[in-house]
């Protein structure tokens, strides 16, 4: 079978489904919580919802990914339901036209680090350059742990996100975004979520020793090159997909 172009509607459904499996295999989500979306037009997007036979993100199939409008309307399958926190996606996409993908995940380390109010510092350098750069440029925190099921709550979360690529939701998880080509943006948002998780796990490990959390020196930060999206996103995405295929359930994306 010929693979559809990356920009096609069906290919984007597959990309979102794969992203959900990646989130599961990397531990950024557990069980049935968490979702990914990708913009398909000025007022429409694909999002991972739940069907009547929900089995969790590790088992996501293309049918779990349906199109809705920014106002939540759509022509989805009758047994499909949009995520309760759909406003996370719709309000980010509504407020930031350059954003083409959104990831909402609940990495346990991020939940714990945010609940402990640990600072988001560039604790590492060459070990994880994207994470160091994210922390150096600033990771905002939305201080509420509410279920973001209303537009007003989502608007407050989006205000905390601002123009940044990620926002931590205290005691809840994170939201990460990607821009540009939609297929690439999904991969970009996922890798950004992984970078925040890496920071959280490192901060928790250091804090557990009783040592203070100290950022690396500015001169070391200056020696960290931007390796570019071809390495940080595209190559990383291929690795993550390979992991999902090797470590995941092995179920077909299209049963």
C-alpha cells in the first residue's frame, strides 16, 4: 500500500495516533489520560478522543482520532467522544495561529516536581541540550491543578503559556506545542514534552540527595549548540516511533 503524503488528512490521523503511543511507551502518560491534536484548518483540528472500546493511549488507533472545530463541533463517529479537556487544544490553537500541534500529558515526574514547586532550571548541559535551552529561556507554570474543561480555565492556562513552547500545570502535567508543518509540529511538541520530563526527573533526583538545585554556568550554556530540528525533532521522532513499535502492544494503527 502506498503511504499517503505527510500533509494528508489520513496521514495526520496516523501521526496523532503514533504520538499517543509514543507518549505511552515513554511514560509521559499513564493508562487512558492524555491527548494530542493537530491543526487541519483555520478552525478545525484532529484530536485523540475516546471510543466505546477505549483501551488506553498505548493502544491508540486511527479511529480514536477525529476532527472537530474550535468550538467542539464535528462529524465524528457516533461512539466517539472528544476529551473532557478539549479546551486545552482549542484555546491554544485559537490564541496562537502559528501553533499547529498540541500535546497534553501527565508525566509523573513533572507532576511531582511541580507539586514540590521545584524551580525549572538548566541543571544539565550537553546531556540534554534541548532541555537545557528550554529551562534557560524559561518554563512558565500555571499554578492551578484544575481539570481544564471550560474555556475560561483554558484561557487562563494559555495566558500562562504566553509565547513559550511549553507550560507546566502544577500538580497536573504539561502542555507542549509545535509550529509549522503539521506532521513535524506533532513530533516537535512530543519532543518538547520529553525535554520537560527529563528536566523534572533530573531535578527530583538531585533534590532527593539533599543537594541544592543550581543551574549550569552561563559559559557552559554558551557552548551548547543548537543542533537543529533535523536532529532534535526528526531523528528523535524516528527513534521514538521505533521504540513504540518495539516496546508497544504491536497492534495495527488501522485494525
